[in-house]
């Protein structure tokens, strides 16, 4: 294809990206993965207790049938005894890195600000554990959370799934699984720059090759780690790549946001559009000049503040908070 000129980065974000480029290259390969797995992404390895304002528990719960147990990190406002709505959080990292402590700062803040619980799931990573291990771990953790909600002070009728990047893709896949398996009823799905299409062949994926954060090469690395030779082929499951789903009806209300200057722009816009076409509810934001993960990597930029405020407004509406 003839690749159009890519959209410009937001000026504030471009300045931040120049500083970060040495540490966050646009292209990731399996050869560079070991070093990145040891990195502290955007300073997110923080004190989740907020100096004692948040109670943090780590639970070991059953994984998928016949598979290892999984870890759930449960955050609640300290001293709060009421039953609370819950964000079921799935971390990012391209399916190949990260852990359940990789929680965006804004979501940790919501535990206190919105008075809710946050349950963050640890899932097995590719390439050591290809599909379906990651999504089945995430789904098993959701099922446990709903069935044992009283043990962690969560309202099982008010659980919302949330994730960014690979976590957003897994969140979308978990919502599909919950619908198709008659699983927990979710009140919403917050999909932040979700990674949902293994075909890696949209205009935006070509436009952003070698630019920004998580370009087409990185995307190929992540999807190939997850799917191997099946990547891009005819038989990829929608529970691996939700953009492959042929039926997007009957899903919980979705919030989808993405930057205009990132690989995932076109697949994410198409996913929200197809939810509307199926008669569903979706709120879509495309942030002009945003690169992948811009709000976490440049949190003080004006557009990052706007993006986080939009998510908070949507959550308040969904939760009635």
C-alpha cells in the first residue's frame, strides 16, 4: 500500500517522546524482551497502599481447570467495610511482559476517590504461555471474583472489566467469553488503547511504523509470541484477537479510547463502530496527536489530563458515583 503521512504528535507529547526515546524505543523484538521485562514502566511500580489509605491483599485462587493457580491483587479503601463495586483490572505489556502490579496511577487513585475495589489479575505471559493461557487466566480470575465477591467485599452485580493495551484486548476478550459462556454479568468494559487485531495491517499500523511507542514491528512481536504461526491466518479465535469476533451484540457498555498517532487507532475505531452497528453502547475517544500509552508516559500533558478526566466521567456514570 501507499502509506499516507502519519498524523503529527501533540506538541507536549512529542517533547516527552523525544526524552523517552532512549528508554522506550518504538520497535520491540523478542531479543530485547528480557531487558524490558525488568523495567519499571513509567514509574508504575509504586506504593499501591498510598501510605496506608488503601488496603492491599494478594490472593492465590484457582486458575483454569487443570492449570496453575493465579494471583489476584485486591485493593480497597482502608477501613471501608461496605460492599463496593469493582474494577477488574488486566495489565498491559503486549501479552509478553508486565504483572498485576502494573496498574495505572489514575486507577489506584479511583479506589479512594470513587470508593471502589480494584482486583488486578496476574496472567501467564507469551511466548512461554501462548493463547489461550493469558485470556483463560483472566477469565478464571473474573469468575472467582464474582463467585467469591462476599469474601472481598465486592458487589457481584457491579463489576466492570478494564485494561490498557494488551490488557484492553484481554478485557474485550473476557467480555466476549463472559457473554458466550453465560459467565459473570459485567456492567461495563473500559478498553484503553486496546490491542485487538493480530492482522496488523491497518493504515495506522503502517503509518506509525518506526514511530512513537509500540509500532508495527512490536505488534508483530507480541502477536507472534501469543499465536505463533497462526498470527494473521484464517483461524484466529476472537478470544485471542477480539477484532476477529463476528458478533459484537449483547456486550456490556464499552468505553474505547486511543491516540490518533498510534498503531491501534484504526482497529479500535472499527471495534467501537461495530459495537454500534450491532446495537450496542460504546463511547469512543480518539485523542489528537496521542501516541500509545501517552497518558501514562506523559501524565502532566494537557491532553493526558483530558483523557483521564473523560474516563473518570464515564466511570461515574456507569457506577452512579
